[in-house]
């Protein structure tokens, strides 16, 4: 069972009508929109998608596969599930609670009247009617203004439209009518006095109808049987049948609805709401194509009940059962520490083993258990426990015991085997030869040499497989291996099971039943191989365990399947049927194929496609797109198929399509165009080479001229610097020196003259030093980072020494990069200004100057340990702004970080020289 609500995908826990469309999708009406479910995920449509109302009450399907949707307060909506286009009928009633469709005419009952909708010239027509039977047993239609007449419920059964009383009525409509042409005629005269509120068919001859709290079975001529549900004052509103069961939805006089199952043979009744713990009133129910029962509820979400296989009976033991044997109508189930006796499907005894149980077999009138860590021991009447791994009884070689050696009991001899290399799991005789199944392939016993050796077959895959079990069917031996099911006849071997046939390729057990069917036990369930086809059984099919250890058949032809949780017993009389395959939907758009495989019982789906009758290819998803647009030109065929583990294949029709290419993509066109393009490219290259040679000569000439101009410029810069130094620089130095000497003799000078002399000395010194900076930047070597760093370092060391400030310089320069024009001057002025301000204002003891260059980024950082400052408290901000503007002028960035908490000031210059 699966329970869906707002916690796992539904938009609302109040659910209404249920419907499965012809493509297999389940549609659910809720209080929060229309829901589409593909067995994997929900898709929700609301008023945001153009629905006229979010209250979806009922859904049905038109012949063009559009959905007719009954809404509350939104009337009738028509939904195209492929384009997702929605239109709604504005002129009809706004409150609709049900829809039945017969030949694309829509029938509805609501508030004691009927609504009929039909299409006319692409427009929806509508009328409101009520009915009254006449003397000729026909229903006559009347206008809705007649409130004393009857409304009807409609039911389509086998392309016939039946009418009977609606579930709410003022004047009940008695009997069942059928539409013939334009008339509605009484169908079953023997029911003409009964108020029928639900109708369906049990089989091709028998109908079932609900009359108040009574279900009536009848055929064309008479009532066959009737039975009361004994559920109080209730009315049967809906009835469906599945096999021997009728499912009836009843409502009491307050509208609370419950769902009952009723066995038509045993007359046993079950309240399914109680069985599955549904507390809310039932809204609707339906069966899908896989016979899953869907139940919607008014507040408790949606339920999906998987069908039970009545042919499977489970006996849980919570033990790993490794083997099974039968004696005197009893089954003996072996676990490693116990043997369990089962009689009449009930546990009658549990016997503790003395050793570690490995194998159990019936021999004559005794049960013999092979165990480790024990000598021979009696466990009871006709039950013996002997030492060994396995014990076999073969026609020619008699009793064989596998222990630390291979003992031939009836032949009174034994032989050794390499126990460290392989273990023996089974043995069989073929053409007087004895073979052993091992975890290292097949081994053969050589009687003349009394030894066993590796037997090589025609297939290396089998030779390297773990062979767990074997059975003989006519002249062939079937081997169960970790790589699937093999057929073996001497030296020839063939893999029988293909990918997708078995649930799991790891086979643990094989058994040939009375009907020549091969039963296969795997790691994930059981399979039946018969007439070239496989039927798979899983826990979803009713098995107790997914892991299967052994399969055997008792004297009543019942199949016993043991596993890690106990044993499952299957009546092997033909009642075990396959489940329905998934519904496979395929839409072709040119060379693209959109596919979806619809199944709801949570079992694994296997999806494959086949192109041009080649091998089948697995698809990873249950829905998707196959796009062949990029395949080479040609004609193709495509088939898809899908199956569940326990179903047949659902196989699509063969699709035919052709991959074509435009004329301009034809090979000869491509060759021609390639030749034309190649020729054009060659001509273009030749022309460009010619032009390139000419440009190369011109460029070489320009380079030589530029180099000459650069040399000339360097010489000019050097001469200007030299001349400036020799002329103006020397004169400024002389003024500075003379003014200093006069200051030394300034005792006889007037005070105002002393002040002027001091100013002359200061200005001359400043101009001299500025002249040095200017002269340095004129020199060619000032364009290089190392020279600029050395110049600033020398200045800082000389300048700060007079203030007793420690000055340290660190360089991390990967290459002596040539700086862009005008950079050196601005960098020198920035950091000379910074060092000067530090000496004047910082009151620091140490200054660190670092130069970092990593081939792309230049970073220069000047940091002191002085008192710091707040930028907004600086009275004259011109100096700070000036150095920032110098950085900006050469496209660089300058940051000043300072505070007055004693952490000093840090100035960081960042730029990219290239």
C-alpha cells in the first residue's frame, strides 16, 4: 500500500474524483487543483494555468483524448493533456460534481437535475433536464422548471448508456433504462420497481446493481442473487468488480461514505476504511490497469492498494532458511542452528541442531542433515544429523558425501579435492560422466584415475563462473550461476537468460516442477522459465523474502520458496498469473521519440529500445527522449518495450523514419565547397604572405628608426640632466652654501635680515633637493623599478636618520620592470611626501618600507608605528589629497589607513605596470 498526501507530493489532503486516461496517467481532483500522476511524480495544474477553479471534483476523457473536468464554482473545463491548453464553458452551471461521457456527450447530475453538454460547430451546447417515465416504459425529458420529476445518474457499460436514479432525489427514478437512438427505454422489467443507485457488470452475462443497502446480481432475464451489506441505513453509490470481489461505496444519511469489499463466493465482507486505517469519508475509488485499488478521501489524501496474490501463502520464521526437504506430508526447513517441521502450513516443531546445518535431503524414509562440527547424531524419529557439507544421491554413483574429501559411500572409495581452491555445491551425471558444480566452474570426476579435474567448456564465461546449482531437463543440464542461467550438454554451453529476463543474474537455486517449468531462485526473488519466457516473482508479488535460497515442490504440487525470512508457498496449479505490463506511450516528432512507461505498483521497470532490429538497448529512465537527429543519413526502424519484473513486455509498434540531410550537406557538395574554400584560403594566404613580407620590411625599418630615436632620446635626457645639474643645480648649491655661511656671521645683521637670510637658505635647499629629484627622473635609469626603490630608500635613510627614526627597507621584486612614462616621478614624490609627514607628525620610532612586484602587480607599502590620526580631524588635508591625486593621475590606487589608538599609519600604493 502507498499513502499519498501533502507530505509526499499532493497539493491538498482533500481529494475527489479519480480517473485513469487512455495513456495510463492517473488524474486526481483536489481542493488545490488538478493532479497528474505517472507513478513516479505528481504534476499540478491550478487556476494559474487557466483552470476556472481549483476545486476539481470529477475527470473523464473525450474521444480526442482531451479531458472533461467538473469543477466546483468553475463549471466545465476542457483540458488538452498534450498542449496543456485549458478552455472552460462560461454559460453552463458553475457547480458540477460528476461527469459521464457517451459518444462525446457529457452527462452530469446535480441538485435534483441533469446537465447535458455537447459540441456543435466547435461550440459547447448545454441543456438542463429532468425525466419522467411514461406508459410505454420510456423516459420523457422535461424542462428544468419541473421540480416534481426525477434526475438520473448515467453509466457507460460496453458502449451502452444506462440511466438509473441519482444518489440525491426528490422523486426517485425507479428501474434501469438504456439509451437506444434518441429514446431511453426500460431495460430490465423485473427491476422496474427498485430504486437503483449504482450499476456495473460482473462478467459478460451478469450485472450487479446497488439498491439502498442491497447488492443485486442479475442477468438479462432475472435476478440471480441479492445480499444485504448490513451496514445500517446506507445507500450503495458506486460498485466495481475485480475477480470474485465486488467493491461497494456506501453513504449514510449524513453523507459519510465507506468502502467495502464483498466476496461474491464466500459472502465475506470487509470494511476497507478500517483495514487501511482511513479515518476520513471516502470520496471515490477506482481500479487501474494493474488492478491497483485507488481510494480518495475527504481529508486523508490518496491511497493505492496493491493487489494481493491469493496463490501465495507465507510462513514467517525470522530465520535464514538454507534448505528444505519433505517426508510424510511434512516439510522440514533447515536453518544453520535449527530444523523446523511444518504441517498443514503451520509450524509443529523446532529442533535444535548439534552442529552447523548446511544441507538437508530425504533418503528413503529418513531426513538427513549435513552439518559441520558434529559426528553422527539422531535428532528424532527418522531425522539424522551427519558430518559433511553436502550429500547427493545419483543414479550411477549412488550416495556421495562432500566433506574434507569426496566420499562415494556405495562404491566404498573416496578422492581428495583442493578445498582451498574451490567448494563443491552440487553434482550431476551426464552421459555416464560425473560433474561437480563449484565456485570455480565445472569439475569432472575421472573414475579410472579416481580424481577430479577442471572441465573446460566452449565458453570461458561459464568456466570462470560460480555454479551454485543444476537440474536435468531431458538431455540438457541447466546450470544456475552468478552470471545467469546456462544450458550445458557436454562441451557445448549457452547462456539462456538475457539482460532483463531475470530479476537478478545471481542464481542460488533451480528446480524442475511436475509441469516441466524451471523455477529459479535469485538474490532478488524467484523466476519461472517455461516455453522460452520468464515470469518473475518479487516481494511485490507476495513473496516473503527477496533473497531465495532453495525452491522445491511437495507431493501436492505446491512450490516452496525459502529465504532469509521464512518460506513462501505457491499453489502450482496455474492460478499464478502475470501482472499487467506497464502502459507504454510514444510520441514521434520528426526524428525525436518521446516515451513514457506508466506503472504504479512501485516495482522496478525495465525499458529498452531496438534500432534497425539490432540488439535491445537499456534505457536509464522510465520517461525521456530518444533523439536520432545526429545519426547518419539512411532509413531506420525503431521499437520500444517496457516490462515490470513480474510481467510480460509491453512492446510498441515498429516506427519507421528516415534521416535526411539538406542538399548543401551532401558529400559531393561538401567536397566541392571544401575545394573552393581551400583554393580561396590558399590564394588569400599567398596574398597575405606577400603583404606580410612588405609589412615586415616596413616594420623592420620603423623599428630601426625607433631604436635610433630612443637612443637619441636617452642621450638628450642624459645631456639635459647633466646640463641642468652643472648649471642650475650647482648655482642652487652655491646659494645654499653661501646663505649658510652668512647665517654663521649673522650676529651683526638686523633681525629682519636674519629672517630673510634664513628663508633664502631654506628655499635654496628645497629647490636643490627638488632639482635632484627632477634630474633623477630625467635620467634613463629612473624608468626601472629597482632604481626608483633604491632612490626612495636612500632618501628615507638619510632623511629619517636626523630624527633618530629606525628605517628598514624590504624588497620582493621578481624582475626589474621598466615603469611606464611618468610613474617614477609620481612614486618618488608620493613617498618623499609620506616620509616627510611621518618625520613631522607621526612621533614614531620605526618606519618600514616594502616593495613587492610579482610580474603583474606592483605594491609599495610605507608603515610607521607612530600615534596615527583620524582623517576627519586633520586640519590641512591638501597634502593627503595631493598624493592620492598623484596615484590616480597614473591610473593607480593609493590607500591610507590610520587611527589614533597607537597602531600607526600605513600608506599602500598599488598599480599594474603593464
